[in-house]
C-alpha cells in the first residue's frame, strides 16, 4: 500500500508512468523539419527530465539524448517480447 492509497483510500493513477527502455518516437514539428524529412525520430525511453515536464529519449543514430514532450511510446511491443 502506498501513502496515497492509505490517505485517500483509492488506487493512485499511474497512467503517466512509462516502462524504461521501451521504444519511443519523437514527433518533429513542421517548423523544425524540411519538406522531405521524416516526421518522427526513433529512440529509446531513457528517463524523465529533471528540469521540465518532459522525457529524455536516447537516439541511437546520433548517439545523443533529446529532451522532448511530444513522444509516442510503444510499450505494447516491449511487453509482447517478454511474454
């Protein structure tokens, strides 16, 4: 039992939590890309940002981290691979 459950007698909402290491796609806005560039960047969810309400995504191709808010997570693929 968590402290929130003990205080409110309700289960806490954990919908905003994601599985570390799951595949993630960063959405690239129109003003940041050229005409034929991809609309998404593939990466891996690394952690939550310490300074803002965003996610830190590791990009394999560039070997760098991106801190973004507009991210799509593919947790279902990760869960199916472990089943």
